[in-house]
C-alpha cells in the first residue's frame, strides 16, 4: 500500500520482488499513488496481482506491506525498512487497507 514513483533501481527491485511472490502463488492487492502509473502498469500483468490507485488526496512517503501478523514499513527514498510483528497492529493496518480497497 502506498507505492509511488521510485527511482529506476528500486522500481526494478519491486517488480522482481512481485514476480518472485507470484511464482510462489502468493496473491497480492497493491495500492499505488496516482503518479505511479508506470510501475502500476508493470505490476498489473504479474499473475496473482491486483492493482488499484489511491485517490489524488491520499499520499504517503512510506510503503506498507501487510502479511501474516507483520507489517513491513518501507521508506524507499532512504532504503529503510522497519518490520513490526504484532497481530493487533497487522489487523488494524489490514482493516484500513480493505476499507480503502472497497472504496471507489
């Protein structure tokens, strides 16, 4: 959730990460900033991947990966990653994600 226009190096990393994820049969729903149409076009053709875009008013400098009972917070511009392992926190992020996902 929150992918924006990354530099070329990090964009390649993200696309490769999602290709490997898809090869394992892991499904993903990905929210991107509206300005990330380029990377969105590459991601939407990867198997087991659904892509949607935030409304213009939603922005974040961080990317959030929600999986199992974990949250991985990425600050791509700084190449910084923070992992939180907490069921309540993961459930809270997941609820917010699905609330946004269901909006048109």
